[in-house]
């Protein structure tokens, strides 16, 4: 993992709120696993990606890294590094948690939307929230998840892709 460190901040800045946004999109193909929010979702199609293709975990990574001013997921976990081939994306969140502890950042809240035509994700949200919270060492109540469809429009609407947006609020 490439280690990017935030510059040490003056004490007056240590407790201010910071916000970051993340986005990810993956193609879907038959015969692959669909992993979202750290759990496998039963589906006839799954994400294509260098790691496990977990759009939710990837969007959350980018939101957290952005809030901390630490770059993006590709900087820390490049798809050119064979170490991350097929990796469980919860590992990425765990690495970010460790970076945050070192830099004295605290995650306050995560809000995310997954855009997917099918399957329905709502029944899986409690387990996803638990998996993400565990990887980040935070309370489940500080994570909000939503699902939307694309109403049949574009690659997502045709069931060819899945996307996610996330917003993270941190202190530090």
C-alpha cells in the first residue's frame, strides 16, 4: 500500500468537521459474484473489477480519503498492483481506518446510495452496515444506506452496471 500522509494540522484544526464524496461504477457480467457492502448478494450477474468489485466499499473509501485529503482509492490500492487482485474491499476500509487512527481522524457519519436495477438491496442493508462498521471500527448507527434504480435508463438501467455514491463526514 502506498502510504500518503496528511500534513500535521495545527491543534485548532484537529476537531473541525470535514466532508468527502465518493463514486464508483462497475460493469456486471453473468457468472461473477456480486459483492456490495462487504457481503455477497445472490444474483445472476456480478461486478467486474480488479478486486472484488464492491462499488459501495469503493465509494466509501473515496469519500473517506477525500474528507481527509488523502487522495483516492487508486492511489492507495492501484489496480496495477497484483496484491489487490480479487481482494476483499473491506480490507481497503480497514487500511483506511488504520490511517485515520494514525492521523487522529474520526469518522462521524457515512451516507451512501447504491444504484442497481436488481436484485433488491434493502433486505441486505443491515448486514452491509454491520460489515462496513466493523471494518471501520465505528457504530452501525453512523452508517445510512439507500438503494435506487435507474428506471431502465443507460447501462445501469439495462442491468449492465452498478454504481454507488457515498458521502463521509469526519472530524480531525
